[in-house]
């Protein structure tokens, strides 16, 4: 509708311009004829628009578009001319034509002008139509990516809750007899952790501060379980807490550091370091644990680790295509998972 209004307002303006320089043609008569001419053009171009809108993209982007546009514009011009002929008793003839011009030539000129105008209109309309379709496809693609990302968040949660909850409850059972107060404290922490997990359900992103609070609560439960076998340090750069990050992105890395770090540890305690810093304009997270990678390479990691790593890679590719980095490697007796993201405020 906006396209039609703009294009035909421009055409009507160009058509009525000769009136001020033609003293023999009253402006009112000229304006009346142009209004009738424009409205008739709008009607037949709207019929063309409905026809073109039914064409698939492949037809609009190939030579077949010319084979469709040219005869359609010629037919619409003939119908436009016929409509103006029927309205002639009300609007009169075109005011700028010489009285001596033969009627056949008058109609031929009107047909040629209408065909040229409708060809130009068709080109502009198809460009507008294709750009609109491309925009819609882009929006649908973004929606699909968002839905896929949300599905992956749910999958990560479905992996987190059973494994962690099973291990945590076993630890509670073991603590009840020897440390009842520790068991009660751990139950409260588990409840808070699961409640926060539900609170972030459906959220597109969270802050670094909130993500770290969630991870610290998880690590507190694990330290209750493993006591002196696990030591945790946290290093967060100044002013990074308010930056936005995808929820549940780092938790699988921390969980893997604890779980597989203890499984592969040659010495205890297991030391897990979580660092958040700014490097070259990017937000960088590093999860470092003492120990070795099982098998030494990412593809040979245990199955549960591979699932978490693959999900993180897929989410990063969805959210930051070409603008992120993810590494998992072993160096000097440490296993390091490193994620670099664009800064989002």
C-alpha cells in the first residue's frame, strides 16, 4: 500500500506539471483528469501486483520474469486505456492533446505511454517484492535459530539436572549420618540451584554476574561433596559483571572440569580455576583444571563430555556466527576450556 501510494503520487505529480505552463488548460480540469487517470492506473497495477505476488522467487529472478512482465504490462495498459475511454463522458479527453490529433493516434500514444509506465512500475514493484521476501526469510531464519538455541538450552538443562541431582542426593545421603548440618545446607543449596535453573528458563541471555553466581552455587555443592579433594578459585575482571551472556553456557564446562578432572586426577586436591577477562575487545572465559584430557584430543573425550562440548559449539555458532572462539586443550598438566565472545551490554 505504501509502495502504491508513493509511486502513483509521483506519477500524478509528473502528469499534472504541464498544466501551469498551458494557459489554455484550466488547472481544475487538468487535476480532475489526472485524478481519474491515476486511480485507474492504481486499480490495474494492483491487479498486476496480485498476479506478481503469486509468482515464485525463481520465476522473478530469471529471464522468465521479462516474459511475464512485458505482456502483462501491455494488457494492463490496454485495459487502462479502455477504462479511460469509458470514463471519457465524465472526465473528458486528455487536456494537453492537440484538438487536431487523430483519435487513432491519440489512443496509440496513450497505450504506449501506459505500457512504458507499467513496465517501470513492474520493475520497481518486483525489486520491492523481492527485497521484502528476502527480509522475511531472514527474519524466519533468525526465529528458527532462536528456537534451535532455546532447544539446546533445554537439552543442556536436561543433561545437567539428572546427573548433578543424582550425584548430589547421593552425597546428601552420605552426609546425613556423619554431618547432618552439612547435609541440610547442601539440600538448601540444591533447591536454590534448581530454582535458579527454572528462573532462567526461556531467557535469551543473562549477565556475567548472574551466570557466575549460578556456577558458584553449583561449585559450593560440589565442595560439600568432595571436601578437601576440590579447590576452586575465581578471577573476574573489573567491570565485566553487567555484560550479557547466553544462560547455561559455561556450566557444562565447569561440570566437566570437576567430574572428569577428578576421574583423571593423578594428584589431589583437584584445582579448578575460573577466569573472566577482556582481551582484544572480546569477553573471554577460561575454565582451567589440573589433570589431563582422556585420550588427549577433543574427539576422543568421554561421550557425556562430547555432548556438552558439541552443544556449546552449536549454540555459539547460532548466536555469534564468525564472531566467537572455543578451544579445549591440554597444557603443562592442565586442561583448559576457553570461550571468547563479543562484548554485549
